[in-house]
């Protein structure tokens, strides 16, 4: 009896979710409903730590204005309409991804470090242009020739971090949250030679 009741309730629940979920927005998963608010202040970390953190987000999707991913190497909300924060998809956007990967704090006057869980849904206070101009206490500008890994190249519209520098070919391996169609990952990019892009740096790494 109980088992039958439970099965019936479960079937009803699944049917209800299908009815509610499908017509309202078949394009998205409401991934962010499963996100959390786990963060804590942390001692400074190394650039290598930050690169490892960032790499977890590769293949996890892209969400304009977003900021959480689950680390399963699958984009759980592909194909959302672009530049719509209401799609609630998985992944960060370019500036939010940088903010989390640089272990920054939301208080713009506080330069120190904070761990943000992958599944913490946070974007941070900075747009790409803010990083380009060194806005915020943790951030500064740097000559592109002096950049090293986990510095970034930023334009007024986009920012990508240096996964590894390859100055010989003017084509660095960049880790970035690129766009809805391309997702988050590492790609060879020529931002170093593009005058729209400036060097951006997070200060106070442990090494
Ligand atoms: Ca995922
Ligand atoms: Ca998406």
C-alpha cells in the first residue's frame, strides 16, 4: 500500500514538473535553482591555485550574468538565449568567471582573498571594462609585455585570463567564459596583439 502510494506520488510529482517546466521555458534548465551561497575568506593563494580553480569551469557552460557551475564537465544548460540573465543557466560570464577565479571579494575596497564554491551563484561587482581599467582594490593594469599566467587581457566588452603565455607566436592559451554558443574553456587567442585589449592583473598572489 505504502509503496504504491509513494510511487503514485512520485509519478504525480514528475508529471507536475513536466507540466510546469516544459511550456514555460523549454530552452533552459533553471540550473541556478540548485546553486548555493557558500564562500569564506581565505589567505592569499598562488596563481597556480587560481588556474586549477578556473580550469574546473572549462566545459561547464556560459551564462550571461551567471556564476555557478557543478564541475561535471557537461554544460547543463546549453543553448540558452544569449545575454538574458533570466535563463538561469550554468556557468559564469567573462567578468564573473574572472572574479571567482581570482578569489576576489565583493567589497571593492577590500583587496584580499575569498573562496567561492563552484556552486556559489555569484558574479561579483566588476564588468570587463572595470578589469581593463584596474577598478577595485585587488585589480590593476599591467603592460601586456609584462603579463604572466593568470593575468588577463581585457577590453571594454570581454576579459580572458592567460592559461599559459605564448609570446613567441603572439597567441596565448586563454581561459575564458566566451559566449553562450562557445561556453567556457581554453582557446588560443590573439588578444595580446589586439589594441582593444589591455593587460589586467590581480594583485597580492601568494606566488
Ligand atoms: Ca555542468
Ligand atoms: Ca548556457
